[in-house]
C-alpha cells in the first residue's frame, strides 16, 4: 500500500462498516442464545472485509445476490439493520415481514435480491438478473457472492457459462472461508479451484487476500469497471470463518488451535492497524467500534419489543391466481 | 375465426404477447431453429435473437435465470423442451420461482411461464412421456395450466404470460397437430375456468389435456347407448374450477375422472376428495378414477398401451359406474 494515496476517509468508513457487521452479528448471536432468533444463523465473523470491500463498491441501483451467510453483504448494500434484526426475530417490520428469516433476507429497495437457503442457487438467478439488465439496456451490474462449497454445485458451471456466452455484466465473488459447512472444502474439490474453473470458461478471474479490505476494495473496483466493458469476471477471496458454521456449531472438527491462530489475521484488526499507521488514534477507532456496538445493541433491544406478525399474514403474497385466501384447501 | 393447429395457436399466442409487450421474451434450447417441435418457428426472424434466445443445454440455468430476469421486471417464457427435463430444474422452479414472492415478504414478483411439452407421443418411452401435473399442483405459488384445444393453447398461453405468478404450462405433445377454430380477435380467457364441452345429465366425466379428447369420444359412444354423459375440460389444475365440477355432479350424481398421469396420487384423487367432501349427498355412486397404472412408460406399443386410457375403457367404466 502506498501511504501517500491511502484514502483515509474511505477506509475509516469501511472500518466502520466492518465494525457494524460484527456488532450486528454479535447481537444476533446473543439473540439466538436468548432463543429470540428462531432459526439458524450463519455468522460471517472474520469475513467482514470481503463483504465491505465488495459491496462498498456497489451503487444502490446495482444488484446483489447473497447466501445463507449474508448479513454483512446485505447491511453493506444498504439494508436497514433494524429491519434485518426484526426479520431474524420473525417480527413485524422485518425486511420480509417475518416470512424469511436470516437465510432469506432480501431488500429489493436497495437492489438486494435475496440471500438464499439453497447453496449455489443464487448463481443462476444472478445471471438472469443480468440478462434482464442487458435486454433492457440498463447501466447496472450484478454481483453474486457465494461460498467455496458452492463451486461444486451444477449452477456454478451453468451460470458462469451462461454469463460468458451472453456477455453479461456479472461479478462473481467466491468468498472462500475454507469450509463447506463442517467439511474442509479442499477435501471435496478437484482441481485448482474457482479461479481455474472460471478461467477454463474464458472468464478473467483473480484471487485476493479476502481479509485485506483495501486489497478487496481495489480489486473489486477494477473488476467492476472491467465487467461493464467486457462481461463477467470472477473474484476469489481467501478468508476464514472464525466461528462455527452456524452460531451454535462449536466447530470441533477443526484442528486444535486453527481458529485461534487465524484471529491474528482478523480483517477488522488489520484495518485498524492500517488506519493507525495512517494517523488515526486508538481512541478514535475505539469510538467507532463502540458506536457500532451500541447501535446494534439498541437495534436488538427494539426488536425484542416488536410484535410477531398476525397469523393471517401466512396467507398473503402466495399468488394472485389461485390465491389461498380464496382457496387454500 | 381461423383454423389452426394446437402448435400454431401456441405460437400465435406467444407472438401476439411479444408484439404487445416488449418485456416478454422466450428462452430455451434450439428456439432459433423453431424449437424441437416447431413451436417457435419464424419467431426469431420477427423478434431477434435477444428475445427468442437460444440457450445452452442448461435446464437449471434456463429456469433459474428466468427467475432472476422475472424479478427484474421482464416476462420470460421458458421452454423446457420436454416436461421430463424440467426435473433438472426442480430447485429453480419449486424453491426459487414459487417461493421468492412469499419468502421475501411480497417484495418479489416472478412473472414467468414454464412451457413443458408433456405426455405420451410416438413411443418416446420412460424419459420423454411423463405427465407430472399433479406434482406442480402441490406447490403453493405455482399456477398449473393444461390446454386441450388450439384456441385454449393460444388464449391460455397469453393469459399465462400476463399473469404475475409463475405458471407451469403443460402442452400435450400428441395434440400439436390437432386443428380447431381460433378467434382472430384478442380475447382473454381467465385461468381457472373449466369448460363444459358436452352437456349431459347421466354422468360427469372430468378430464384435461389429451385425455379430454378420449373422454369426448367415449361420450359419443355412450350416447349411442342412451347414456348422456357431461364432459368437462378442466383446463387449469391450479386453481381448478370446483364450482363447475360440483354443479355438474349435483346434476348427474356420478363422477368419473380420467387422466393420463399415474392414478396413484394423481390429480384425480384431489378432485374425487373435494367432490366427496362437498357433494356427498348428491352422489349416487362413489367417484371413480381411470388413469395410468403405477408403472414407467414403455417403448413397444404393446406395453406402452398398458398405460394409455382408451375411449372404450372410459365407456366401460362409465357404464359400470351408472349401473347399466
Ligand atoms: C443445495 C444445498 N445443499 C446443502 C445445503 C446445506 N448447507 C448449507 S450451508 C452449506 C455449506 C456451504 O458452504 P459454502 O458454499 O462454502 O458457504 P459457507 O457456509 O462456507 O459460507 C451447506 C452444505 C444447502 N443449503 N443447499
Ligand atoms: Mg465456505
């Protein structure tokens, strides 16, 4: 990094965003432990630089598709964390009115077309969204984030091939945390991985340190401009999931000490060091972190008090023709 | 009024919608060459290769990308080539298309039509002959349409394209060359309305798709034996026109349901249950189903015929049911 052109304000903002994601997820884990989050949550603690470095480059009108581990992506795309927390608790005011939960958060108002409970399913949807953008001649890009495990599902081949032959504006981002649920992904993946697979289909692809928010930011910015001119690209971000697969997974399958060792590469701590070198004080950085924590704690408190949606809402938004409100049985 | 085949009528319906609405487009394998049966013949010349798009053999991406494109405000018409191949895209249809609107709390609309040529046709055997309509009726969020006539294939396709829900549109391969009158005027045909194709007073026969034509043949034979059968073409399976069927059963007291799909867990079971629950007092006999045995579809005609319900079997079943 060249210190003279280090954009302090930008990375101060990115640091803030990473802190907000972590504080949101810490609050969500607490809510899960207190039995107020009803379903499973998949925290992204340790992977925040990927979310912020990628999504921090998207405009509101750009489109994002995410995964079951998508709180960070969604927050950075501009979704309201209060609505997200309400959704996690299944309450009125949640992004999906309590119908989706953590794994199905969407906020169409900010171009976030959904997390997905089915690994890899977002890839085909993303290329279709890009196909529509191309048909309509709009100036938008689609970013599709998926895990390292998703590259072993069929849609990875079908979707990347599709994006390439139609030359669609999609940035594929493989957020590689090393694990597919509880299995080490390298044990189930043949060949050299996502970059090689993408290149074999003629996409330009590159690998970056996913815990370096500056590197992710620069790579994403560059790739997005290439996507607009030249069609689909893939960015492979190597990172690490510091917690379990879900918030309640003790992750005992990992070698002893693996996660402890990886805390030294915590992307938030690394960004903090960088900002300190660039002249920000410890005090200022701690203030940012504490403000994030109190924001998200407040959000959780308010979500606790909210009401569950009325049971009758179970019948809305199924379909217009054959609406269950007129014929459910 | 024009005479058209079932295939031509479907093509005319799609072309008409594409002229009316620039957001309508079709995608599938070999569409530029007209599609496997010619349903798209000439459309790429008129609409270009962006709107009549040739795709790779990627069923999951054909359907999945249509979900994304529909959520972005276009109206994709997806060609699955054979209903059997749609099984390569079950996640995209069932978990994505059918769920997006609900799961996202009403933020999404998925206005897409999934065309699935279905049913037995020219010894196509086990992987190219199935009738899987009852599966789709089981999935909240989907609309299920099965046209039996050229006119219906035009106007129900147009209505399906206008519909804001994902529609599974099952055309029968054995009907492609069937001719019939089709109105030139753009008329609308609401989804969910059955048609009493032949009024009668002695027995109600409910059917759909190609089997509807066997039911009509059977009714003509029954008429020669002084049995006046009412024949209903259900046209759409979700939603389905209970009122039409129940009113008919209230009049005739006997219900025979005929379909090409396997009888076990077929849609006939649903119709039979609903009629029994709602019209028990009107029934003079237990509702009966006539459909395929639970065996895969064979290649050789001798064995293929085992799963094919014939007009004479319908006649026989009807006579037994009314006790003559
Ligand atoms: C099609 C499908 N298969 C299996 C699962 C169960 N599952 C949920 S998350 C997950 C691991 C996915 O690994 P990866 O893509 O690397 O994402 P990560 O969880 O590491 O973020 C699995 C197997 C699923 N949701 N969908
Ligand atoms: Mg992973």
